[in-house]
């Protein structure tokens, strides 16, 4: 490797580490200014309201005495990464809603977080993020009460197929959508794994088929053992140890 190539790679590495190369960015001007696919639930009475559907979630957070909000997620390796953010909006206390195009909301992305500069210290912040199919997890952006609404037709109460953490939540169903509500969550993470109702039937069927297969296999093995024992007995290979215990072999009497 010559000196010129080494120097080029070193400069590129420094640019990436400093965040100047623009690689791996999770935000874009167009994405931040885009209209949400569905209206935000501004009227929610929780500190955090999260509506999940269509492979994305729409979050609305009650902001009190904050000029900035950091949006990030912790990885399994213990470091933080910025959350992909789109369709960012802010609602003033008087109900007026402004979006990114208004120039009143500032967004700055670093290697560890997306920092949102708010137009006011009190109000509501909303944004859209992507989520994996049947799985959702988020850091509690603000402390307090939370409500998470699952996609239509999905459930999370089966202990095998579903997961809801933390516990201590209230579960209701409205218009075929499960609402999970917590009265108070401190700093932490909400983790969900959910499923469609038909998955329970499919899972039960698979368990029954697997159980029937195991019983059939056990019966066949047992029959083979009995057939082998019968064949050995007919060939005179079986010795009745109990009967010979008190009758020593010839020459040892």
C-alpha cells in the first residue's frame, strides 16, 4: 500500500468519524418535511402516545420545560445510535401545528442521536419512524404515562407468541386495535412482540401435529424394541439372569 492511498484512507476515516462525510445519515430534508401517512394523535391524554401500523409508528410526546429533545436507541453493544425520523411536527399549547418546512424546528444529527431543537419549551412533538414487522421497541423519550396502539387485528396477550414489557399495563380493545397503557414509566424501554389472531390457530395446529408425530415415532420405536426382544428370545440369545443366580455354572458347584 503506497503512501498516497494510506493518506486517502486516513482522511476518509476521519471524515466519517467526525460526521462530515454524510454516510449513514438517518434523516433527510425531504423526509423531515414530508406529510405523515396518517394524522398524528394530538388529542391523546398521555405523555407519550405511539400509533403503530403499516410498518411504521407515529409518536407524539408531551414536552414540558425542554428546548431540545434527543432521539436515539441503544444497541446491544452499549452504544447509542440516532433514530430515523420523518414527518416531524410541533404543536404549540394553543393548538397551532408547525412542520419542518416552517423553519421553526431544528434537526441536527450526530453519530449517537438526532437532536431536535423545539420552537417552544412547552407543547407536543410528533414524528414518524419505521418499525420491524411484529416487533417494536423504543426508549421512553419523556417520563410519565404512555399509550401504545397495535396495528389492526394484532394481539400481544399470548405468553408464547407475544411480549409486553414493562408490565403493569392496562389493556383495552377499540375498533379491533389493542391499546396498551401505562400510568407511569420512568427512563427505560418499551418492548413489544405481537401477532395476528390466526397465528394462535396455526401455532396450536403445529403443536398438535408435532405431538402426534412424536407419539407415532415413540410407538414405532417401542414396537421395534419388542420385535427385537422376541427375535432374540426365539434364537435362544436371551439369558434369564434371575433364574441362574442361585445355580452356578458347571464346574463351579
